[in-house]
C-alpha cells in the first residue's frame, strides 16, 4: 500500500474538515441548533479492527444507530454515521416537537426516517465537498439504517464484510444543549488509495503553487 505520510494525513484532515464543516452547517440549519465539531482523525486500519474502533469512540454506549451509505466515482467506499443510545429519538423531537407524543411503533418509524434524513445531509454534504476539492464527483447508493446492540454478531458481520486494510476518517459532532452526539466514519478500501493519495498530492501542490 502507498504510504499515508504525515503530510498526506494533515491534508486529508483539512479537506475533510472543510467538508464536515459544510455538512454541519446544513445540519444546524435543519435542526435549528448550534453544533460543535472535533478535528478529524485519519488512520489506516485493518477491517477486522473497525468494530473495536467504533466501540472505543462510542464511549461505552451499548445501543447504536448507524446510517450507512456507499459512494462511488474515481474513488469509492462507505460512509457510516454512528449515533449512540437514544440520539435517534432526540433527532425526531428536534425535527418535530409533537413527535415525542407518538406511540412506540410510530416512534420507531419516525426515528428511522429522522436518521435517514440526517444521514443524507451529513454524508452527502461532507463527501460532496470532499469530492469537489479533489475536482471529481461521486454517486451515492440509497442509505440504510441499522439499529443494533454494539456487540451484536450482525453488526460485526456488517463492519467486517470487506477483508484487508482501509483508510478510516473519523470525526465527531455534538449538538449544543442536547443529548445528541454523532460520529462520521468514512471507509476507503485499499483498492482506491493509490488514486486518492496521488490526488491529495496534486491538491497540495495546487494549494502551495
């Protein structure tokens, strides 16, 4: 695998920071709140270690909601928006204050719809901006929602489906004055890293030129 140098890591962090800032601005407008962001982390990881990494960043949460969305273009991979605990229900109420009075069955459906809506905003805006910076474009598969115990065998199977190394880009957000935080993970398989690193080098030369 082509090396993830410190310079490339720093450049990827800055590019994703720009994309994530755009997506959080869109989400803040949607929810009518202020959102705090963290600095992205970029690392190469074995796919069998992804679930352990997720458990670590979720800080002890047992239940997790995941919005997964594949993307494809000159580079490809999967984005995962992970929210711990009851964050999905909080989002439902933030999108519609009357929703908190719905029966449990309807609440479950509303929660799934809210997660899909928020996932679309966060993933689409962040990766769209990232692709723009690389002067390319992406197409997206329909998103899916998974609500599971973080230690479930099914979740392990989903996150470990593709063997080998992957580039993992992770960043965190927190909704001000609400019990809502989330984590965006962007997983890029080894197959596309040579192209990505080359384009990151070109981007850096363009910025410094």
